[in-house]
C-alpha cells in the first residue's frame, strides 16, 4: 500500500462552551480550521492523512486537546507545546439557529504557531496540501503572519494545493486596512479560495458574489467558491462559472461550523478528483447535516 498524502490544516483550536440547557454548558474543542480538519478526516479516504498545525500549552487542558486531535485521527506531529500558554476559550450564544460568540484568547498558545521557523518548515515539508483561514492570519503577529504566507506561497509555487477561507472577523484585526491587506496576501498564496459573500461585501464592498469571485481570481487564485448561506454558491474559474443551490433546511438548530464543514466536504471531493460543481454539492450536503446538530462537531 502506498504512503498516504497529507493535508495540513493550520490554525487555532479553542475550548468551546455550548449551552446544555438550564444554565449549564457542555465543554468541547473546536475552531474553524480544526472543524474543517475534523470533517476532512471523516470525508477523505485512507489515501490521505490529515494533520493539524497549531500550538498548545503544557497544561492539562492542552494535553486533553491534543489527545482529542489524535482520537479524531488527526496527525499531531506539528503541534507545538509552549510553556506558560494555554488554549483560548469561547462561548456560543444562540438565538434560534443563529449564533454569536464571546471569546477569551489574548494569551492563547496558537498565536505562536508560526513563531518557530524550523518547526514551520518541517510541517510544510511533510505536507502535500494545505488549508488555512483568515482567523489563522488574524491571530498571528505580523512577522509570523508573513512567515506563514511565504511558506504557503512556496507550497503553491511547488504545485501543491493551498486552500484558504478568508473567514473575515473584523474584531480580530487592529484596523480594516491591515485586515484587507492580509486577506489579499493570503489569497495570493492560495490555489483555492472559499469566501462567504456577506463577509466579503462588508469588508471589501463587493456588490455581488461575481465581484467577490473576480477579486480573488485577480489575486491569482485558480478556483473560487463564494458561499452565500441559503442562496446558491458560485464556483468560478477563469473560464467557467456555475451556481449551485443548496437544499432547503427546515430543521436547523445551530449554524455553528456550517461553513467549516462545507469547506471540508468540498476539499475532500476536490482532492479525490471530483469536479468542482459536484464538490460544491458535497459541501452543501455535509453542511446541511451539521446544522441539524448543536455545536461545531457532530460525532
């Protein structure tokens, strides 16, 4: 049997507190790129390994989090352990099926995930494909962010797949201009971009999903999928555009992780050689399953 290829997901996993009713909360572990890695492992065959590149502390919660990664089938070789740091934490607030969050992450270990050049280089040497998000970029100091983007650009230049969800969260950035510049630089280092239109319209002033697709294609991205909630997703390349309508979901209870799981379904299909329009349908189907459950990850 041949050695499996590896996709490396890069970012932050946090302690998640989700309502369990009667004022009680259920603890879990989640985060945008971790959620996608979780579902990638579920969706991909044995010819792909899924690794997670992040940083944790040396405390008991970090030990439990790394064990959680391993139990999910994720490769943990690229998890840095940093004394005096801990994972961040967030609470999910639900109004109907829609969610908002409160965060505690200022001293999170994941902010240092790209601080060690040698560790970062080893992770990239071991990967055949890569996935990261705008949140990954937002939590890093500027020099570390640039180091990560340079590694991603080198992977792209070497012909490896590099997928990027801009996942725009303005409050994580010191100012809108730095946010837009970093998102644009991340896209330029990518082969696949997976933006969400409402976020892009607010941050960049895009008038339509087509405008979002045009902007990212103009950055040098080869393939763009513009998600738009319950409206059709637009898949675009330089030579083709197609809109794919998701199925109507009438029993959604929690939209946490919907975009992350869509990305996993889409990327798993594309890595398996499925054409992009069919991969969008795989992404819609997985996200439709996830929103019928509470929390970002479903067992």
